[in-house]
């Protein structure tokens, strides 16, 4: 490989990118737009669940229970009703996700030491949110129930010290606040870099064919490898700039902690980026059409990166055939690397299988691109 010829091709591509505002916008502007859009829009945290209450008891005890819910950051009391029809309307209009129906004999049952049943009506059209909201409701009701039980024991003159109890003390590692953004953002970096890397380079070779300048390149002594590496160079630099911006936005805008080594993250990100860029080049060489290449890049990177990488949906919950398919999705391995470095400060001793796959993928795709490129006019 002749470095002089490679530098000439790279210089030509750099000039084209700098003179083309659309390429700069796609390479730098779009990743930032995607990062902010998904960073703020994608969240698994369920807070301030819209709550409706029908308090038929209207007693001190029932109002105390309602205050437990409304005072929690997980619930937002929106509506107080006096019939089931209003509850149905509130849930149908998404004004309430969960409704509490407190029976008239609520306080009387508690004073007798009996079990008071409170009905919780939940909108199950969104099962994930409904399950989490029910968990919050159960926990809130359990705390209130414990308080009532202890008050009754004290009134009966029973010492609480003699009552056996189980106290589960949780200790959360790596994400103590249980914030979904800390989990989502590292994966989002992988998705953005995969999408933009493949789309940018999927256009560069096809553009030469469509503009008629490929014949001039073929007539030069430049080898296919030199041409491909030269074409990759400016987009590789743009990808590294995107990585720096992504890490900076994560640290200073979204306050996502980077517990691991930036010096380890950078070369591994370069390895992943090289594979994504090479894949885009391969699509461009095969199709020789900017429209078709960009469409293929979207289909083969966007859908797998979002659905099959573990970015949002756990791979362990997928059917076995789909889990098998995920093993060829490079974003899966980089998502694992990013989360390991960002949240757990892991090193190469744990990440080497993923690193080996990324290196193998980049090498194989580059060799395929070189093999598919023919210095001839068909």
C-alpha cells in the first residue's frame, strides 16, 4: 500500500466533505440531534403516574392512605371521583393510569383488626408501565399497612422489640439511583455511531459511480485497498469527533458518569467505528447507487442496532432464533463494551471476546469490500 496515493485519495475526500454542507450536517449535526432527541425522549423511569381516587370512606385513615400516594414522587393525584363511570372516562382519556377505590367500611375494618380491601384499577394497555405502577402501589400500601399494624400493636400494649421481623437491606451497585438514563445513554452512543458511520460511507463510492468520476480513479494506479482506506479517512475523523461530542454531552448535559477509562474506551470505539465505516463502503461498492446504498444502510443498521443490540430490549428475553441472530449484530458487542466501561469500570480481561469480534468483523468486511471492488467499467 502506497501511503502517498492513500493520502491523495484521503485529501480529495476531505475536500469534498468540507465543501459539502450536507455531508457535514449528516456527519456532525445529525448525531447530535439524535443524541439529544433520544437522550431526552427515551426513558424507562416511571414517575408521577396519573392517579384517580374514589374515597367512599372519607375518613381520617382513608385520607392518610391517599396522602401517602399523592405525596410520593411516583404518583400524581389528578382526579377525585365518586363513581366508576368517571374512573372509566379518566382511564380512557389517559387522564389516569391507575385508580384507587376505597370502600365505605375501610376505617371500620381497620379498627377491628380486619383486612381492608382497596381496589386498584390499572390501565393495562401499556403493560410495562402498568406493572411498574402496580409495584409502586403495592409498596406504598405495604408501608401504610405496616404503620397501621404497629399502631394497633402499641395500643394493645405489645412491645415491638419482641416481634420477629425481616428487614431486607438493598445495596445497588453501578447505578445506585436506578436511573434509566445511565443505562440507555451508553447504548445510544453505539447506535448513533453505527447508523451514521454506515450511512456516511454508503454514499461515498456510489457517488463516484453516479457522478462519472470513478472512471478517472480506475485509470490511476491506486489499488482498491488504497482507495477504500482513503475514502474512509475523513469519515473516520468525523466519527472520532462524534465520539468526543457524545462523551462530552453525556458528562455535562445528561450527567451520565464515566467510571471507566477513557483511554480504553477510545481505541475500542475506533475499532467499532472502523467496522461500521467498512460496512457502509461494502454496501456502496455492491449497489453503486446512493439511494439504494443509503436504504440498505438504514435497514441493516438502524433496525438491528435498535432492536437486536440490547440497547433497549434485553437479549435474554428474546426467542432463541432471534438471540442467535443477535450474535452477528456488531452494535450488540459495542453496547456491552460501553455499558461495561461507563457503569462498571471493567477492563480488557472481561471485554476481550467482544473486542475480538469487532476486530474480526472490521477485517472481514474490509477484505470483502476490497474483493468486491473491480477496477473495470462494467
